[in-house]
C-alpha cells in the first residue's frame, strides 16, 4: 500500500484522491480505506516531514 501511495504522489495525485484509491489489505480494518491523516503519515515516513 505504501509503495502505491508513493507512486501516486510522485505522479501528482492529491492526497485525498490517494486515500480514496487505497484499501487496507490486512488486520482489524481489512477492506476499509485509510484516513487522509494516515496517508500523510505513510508519505512522510520516507521523506521525514509532512508536506
């Protein structure tokens, strides 16, 4: 999920649109969509800062 989010962001897709496209694959929230805040955290993990 994180790699897909990073590739979408690199292509200029807005974070809210990324959140709509992603689906959690496993765990308690399986088959649900992550929040926008979660997407920002995913994207910030590699860069070290929030946009």
